[in-house]
C-alpha cells in the first residue's frame, strides 16, 4: 500500500511520519526539483508493509508555489510513481476549519482519505471538544485522533492502516451543482476524470505536464472558453468554507475562556521591536559558543584517530602505490570532512530546536520590516536562513517569492550567507589563528569569531541587496503572510531525526566529492616529470653540500618536499602563485582554492591530502591541525599566521566558491548572465578585500 501524508504546515505531519517510519526512511529530492522528498517504510507485520510519502505542507490544491505544484502533480496523476492508494490527512484541533479546506479538495478528487487529528492533547487545554464520531459521519471518512508528542493513538492508527480497505466516498462539496449548467457541462466533458479533477485541470491548464497531448488540448480549449476562472475559484473557496462551517457547528465545541494566554505573553517579548532583536542576537551567541566549546573535544579525538589510522596502515600495509593512495589520499581526505561532524551536527541540532519550538517563525516575522528596506520581502528571510545550511535549496526556496525583482535580489545575495560547507573552512582556520581564550568565564573567543563570520555574511548580503535594489527598481510592494505556530517543547525524536538525516546527507554528499578529489589530487601530487623522478638524487646532493640552506635538513623529508613541488599538482600551484602571493597564499593554498570551487568544504580535505603527501615520512605530523601549524615559509615564518588566516576567512566569506550554486542560479534565472555576474563580482570583491586585509595585517 502507498500512503501519502498530506496537510497544512505546522500540523505535525513530519512528527507523525517519523513515528510511523522511524529510521526506515530516506530523504532525497523530487526529480528535477530541489524540494525535500521523504519516503519511508511502515512494517506492521510480515503480511503488511506500507510505503509512506510525506508530501510538502500546503494550504490548497491551487498551485501557486513549487510545494503546491508537487502536491498537485502527485495527487492528480495516477501514473505518478508517488500516487497514493490512500491519503492520511493530518489536521490539528486549533485550526481545524482552515485545515479542512485542503482536506475537502483531496476528498473531492475521489481519493480514499483518512482524517487524522494530531495534537489532540492540546484540545483539552484549549477548551476544544471534538466529537470524532459526528465528524466522521459529516465528512464521510474515518476520523482518528493521535498525539505524536505523548505517543497516544499511534498504535491504534497502525492497526487501522493494516486493516483498512481504501474506499473513495462521494464529494464533500458538489461544485457541479454550484456552477452554471453551461460551465458545468464544458468542465464535465473536458477530460475523462471526476468533475473536480477536471475543474482543477481546466483552472490551471498552464501547469499540465503529465497528460496525453490530446487531453491537454481539450482541457486548454475548455479553459479558453471559461472566461471567469478566477471568479469561480473564489466561489469554490466560499462554498467550501460554508460547508466546513456547517459541519464544525455540529462536531466541535470551543470554550474560548479556557486555556492559557502564555503564547501572547511570549510573543510580546520575542517579537518586540527592541527586545526581539536582542534575544535573537543572544541566542546566536549561545549557539556558536556551544559549537566551539562542546565540539572541540570530539573533534580532537577524530583528528588524532585519523592521524593514527593513517600512520598505522602506513607501517603495516605492504609498501606501494595502493598503500600510499590509502594513507596519503583517501584517509586524509575523509578525515578532512569527518572531523567537522560534531560542529555540523550541533548547528543542525540548534536550528532544529528553534524550528520545533516555534521560535524560528517569530524570527522570520521580526525580520520582515528590515528585509523590505533592502529590496526584499519577509519571504526572503527563509531562503536566507536556509542558506546557512546550503545555498542550493535556498535558491530553490525563492520560488515562493512572486515579485521577480525581489526574487532575483534574494537569489543573488544568498551565496553571501555562511553555508554549512564553509563551516569546516572557518573552523580549521579559526582554530589555527585564534587562541582558545575565554572571557567572563564562558565567552569563547573562537566562538565569537565564528559568530562574527556568520554576521559578516549576512551583513554583506544586505549591502549587496541594497545595491541591487537601487539598480533594479521595484515595481510594487508584495504582501508577506506568515503563520506563527504554537510554542511547544521540541520533540526529541524529531530533533534526532533531523540531525541524523541532514548530517548524514551532508557527509555523504560532501564525502563523494572530497573522496574523488582527494584521489585525483593524490595522483597529481604523486606523479611528475624528470625532476620529480630524480627528487631523491637532488635531495641527497642538496643535504650533503656544506654551504646551503638544506645542510641540516633530513634528506628523506627534503625528498618529499621536492617531489611535491615538482609534481603535476605542484606545477599547477606554482603557475597561479604569482596571482595569489599578494594575498599571503603559497602554491599549496592555491591548489586548495582551485579544488574548492567544486565545493567549499573540499578546501580542508585538499590541504589534508597535500600536507599528508608532503609529510609522509614525518612522524610528528599525524593530524590535520599539526600539519597546518607546522607548515612554514622559506624564511621560517608560519604559513598560517594571523594575516594569512584572516585573508583566507574573508576570501571564503565573499567568493563564489561553489560550482553547483552557479548551476542552480542559471536554472532558476534561465540565463547565464546572472550566475556569471555573481561569479565575477563576488570573486573580484573577495580578492580585493583579502588583499587589503593581508597587506594591512602583514605590515
């Protein structure tokens, strides 16, 4: 059985999905669309297994956004691989009237529907009394009540699913009798489906993609003949709410005097025009302090573990190219991303807490007035905040912005926000150049610098947006509507699943790129021309001469350094060194900059691979941090000093170092003009700022 979970946002759909599937689910994207798709398995017995799809939360089947289009395509296309045998429609007591609008649309499509009222424990506190039997009779579908927070009703729901025989009842709102006979007849003959499905196809004929050509032609012809479609859509909404009101009058009673006004009291603080911003800043400080303080110990363990593993395998495996590949390419490359799992997991953990508690919606509401000053709207906040995870889905999330100029400005500035791919780069550089100091006993200097990098990214996003706003004058002001959900304690299960899914996704996706690039880099660093092949002879000659700078250098270490410099990789780095030397970078850092264009987080893995090859015979260079700390210039000064570190931090804060983001921007704007402007302008600005910073700090 295929089961689709549908419903409005903030009804606990994801919580129920997690309860039903546990870890037996996978997270991906819909084909061709960067919108999260969750698919899980519910196994109740050996005889019964169901596939469950968590559809995006929407308010109607009238597709005006990407999420609504996905639900529209899945529920109206019987050939869609996700087309369900039954729909579990999730609602919640406080907003049952609004929730039932989409429910009535799905039921009128002729799909078997089961209404599941979640958060039933809240109804008692809020003075809401629901007669489930009466509601079931009025709606003509089974109605069940659950509480994912307390675990009530979950087993009963599973038992019901295992024995349920899908049976589609008649429409809840018979629009055929509400429209004029002429319009009703034309819609009825437009396609061989139910009346309501025909009506949706006619009303949104411009969004058809899955029907046979001849059916599409008939539907579009009918759509052209029905001239007052927008008026009919408004009438449909009126008819539905009239029907829903009559049903709820008999099935639900509400005591308005009962319940707590805690939400109103909290909102007075969290969305206060002054205290709201102060609280938000304090929350951010707390998060980044925790990321550095709590993650430092496990990161040290992981760093040392990979160093010891590489050394152990190097000593115990047979000498040869394959062993070199493992110890100098694969293990350092993987270690370069695994080391940052604690920090990434902590960041996702805190973001999940903020989302689950309902506080994140208050942040979106709070920031709306500020966004409008810079040519964006409140709808731009979510893409910008999403950019702290990854710029790619953040760019896709701008599809909810109707105004093209506001959307374009948002797309253009999203790459300035600090994504999770920058986190490994920032973390390693900050740990190298910023001492681990504490102020007032709890303020970690490294955490403050990390917070500063995030703040700098948002600041530059607003500066760039303001500049674009002056170039692209807005034609009109859009309207921003946001739902502020109830405050609630985050469910540990939901937080755990969110951290698990997103951390795993980050590690696997980044791991594929880093592993492949690490192997390529190892090959380029382990092979070269005649100078590379004659490195041993050159090293012994230099170390044996009494009057040169290498006379005290170990010949084996010198051979490794010569090999790396004369390798194919070294030649590439040397060719760009004149361009990046004014920024304080040597040719090794240059290689890391080039390779990180595939993905920013590759920077750390690349450095780990390069220095692992260079220090292959140095027993004291077992960890990433140790290798980077010990790297020195020809004059004996550290490569990663304060000036170089700040320069690199600023370069990665402002440069467009992400090939995938450029591709997504091209697809969303349908032009290479804007991604090329992004690439040139951001990279040029990053180069200029890094140059100024290094020259000032170096002197």
